[in-house]
């Protein structure tokens, strides 16, 4: 029984780590996209679209994090 709990804890940590890695890659990708638009010049429409997309991703991530926190409480 104790082994199962330790294994479960390790699996949960691994899953959490994978989620964080995915989140990190997502943020890096969006950062690069926004920087590219800024470097291209004055294409405000593309910048606006990218910012809105980033905000949507962040909102989704916040909802996910809140759900994970509730599940742990």
C-alpha cells in the first residue's frame, strides 16, 4: 500500500512536470511570435491578434491551474 502511494506521488509529480514543460514551451512560442511581429514593424493588427491569442491561452491555463488547486484541497 505504501509503495502504491509513493508510486502515485511520483507519477503525479512527473505529470505536473510535463505540464509545466508544455506550458513553458507554449509561452516561449508565443513570446517569439510577438517579438517577430514587433520586429517586423508596424503591423498592429497581427500584434493584436497574437496578444488576444496569448491572453486566451493564459486564461485557459489559469482555469486549469485553479481546477488542479481545487483537486488538491
